[in-house]
C-alpha cells in the first residue's frame, strides 16, 4: 500500500477532476511478487487499476492475475463514466483480494464499488493507510462534498512573520532552495491563484520552472474584478500556451473582456460580489465547477485575508526564513476580524521540513 500511495502522489496536479489513485497488484504465489503497478493517468484516465492490470498482463500474462491481491489507494469505481468501472475490471481479471486505503465519497461510488467486489466473491479489506489515502485526495473529496477545491495558502516570511520591509522590498526573503521547492508545490496543484495587485506589481509567470517539469504548470487564476490585468503582462502574453483564467465581477467592460479572451484567457464572471470583488466562496464554487480540485493561492494579502476570513483555507504552506524585519515590516495577512480568541482561524501542524536555509511548515485547518 505504501508503494501504491507513492504512485498516487505522483498524479497530484495532473488528474483533475478525478482523484489521484495508485494500484499495485501482487501475485498469489507462495512467494508473492509484484505483477503490475499503475496510477491514474493525466487528465484522469485511464484509471490506476486498469493501468496496473494491463501492466501485469503485459509482463506475466492474464493467468497470473487469478487469485492475486490488488492494493488500491481509493475504492474502485463502480459507475460507467469515460472509462468502464474499475470494480468490473478487477472482477473480470479474477482478482482474489482487494485492499483499499479509503472509501470514495462520490455518490456514484460511495460503497458500491466495495459491495460489487464482495458480491463477486472477492475478499475486500478497507482502511489500510486510510489517513494517508484521504490526505492525498483531500482536494477531490472537498470538491465532491463541498463543490469547491481544496485551498492551499502559500506564504514566505521572515521568522517574525513579515513578507517585506516597510518600503516594500521583499526580494528575496527565502533562499533559492525554497523558491525551487515552491515550484514543486505548484506542480502538485491543479491551479495557482493570485490577486490583481500581485499580478500588476510582480508581473509573475506563475509556471513550474523546474528542469523537465515545464509541462506540469498549473492553470493560472487571477482574481481581477474589473479586468485590470495589463495586456502586456506575462500572464496575458503567454495565455496561448498555458491556461489562464480571470475571475471577475459580473458587470465588466465587454470590450476589455473581448480583448483578453482574444489573447487566449478565459474570463469567468462571478455574480456574487461584495465591495466590488467576487465573493470568495462563490469564486471557489466556480473553480470547482470547472474541475479544479487543488488550488494554491500564492499572492496578495487582500486575497489571502478574504479567504481566511471566510474560513476557506484548508492548508497553510509556510516558508520561514531565519531572519527578522521587525514591527514596521509588512505582514502576510490583513485584518482577520478577530475580536476574541475564539474567533481565530485555527490550524494544526502536519509537517516541518528544512529546505535549504529555510523551513517549510504545513498546517491543516481545524474544522
């Protein structure tokens, strides 16, 4: 199962709107051997079970699958979608035992896949490495149950929590190792978002620029209520090569919209607006409807503050540098409206990893 989980993680950022799943098939021989491995492929198909079954047949023949054990990180699907049901594929291959990390909350599955396997006489074991399996697909689960993507808020600060000096100088707080690592996190998300302020001031690329991973750049999302994104910005100039979406207010300049769409961007009007800005919850619902399961928010104190105030941040990805700026430096967030301690957004630590001279701390929201 650990191997299947590693395979599943490799699909993060590539398989939306489907879950990232890994599958390992082990023979029923007295001395078990791995027959096949697979993970959900780019775009969500074929599924992990199908890839692993095909791998096993190619290497050892179909007869080797009879009575074998399949380790799968998510309950095999039982409905006909773009691909045939994986439960049926396992049954047809005469697999003898299936070990599952966690169930699938999708109402089209939700226990039906396991029931179908058991009805066919296959032994099924569940909840093996369940916590790890659920963590891998928190984005998929959030989209299925809440209609929105999982939100990872990334920030890079000094040890006293400052993102820039009082003059606005911020390059560079963290070192090159941390900045490269942040590109890896981009590749593991379906989309990356910034506010229009960051898009205008930094003119970012918002791509994955690690060697050999240029094709793993996520969809770029700009929260830009009035379509102020400059036509000569890098985001506009490269929109023909990398999917780029703008979340705007419903009432916008139609000519400006035509110009941006002509450059290759997709403008997504959000009807629910507050103070001229798309309401965060409505904006995330729109992204969920577009198939985004994992959203990384990278820039803009205003955007980060709005998401935190709405209790919509699921993960904090916090790079801390071993340096200090002091009280006159700029904080990563604005006013969160905390009047009492009970009103604070609460998070629990998940991991702490040295990255060069800096440290990455990951926190999960406490419901």
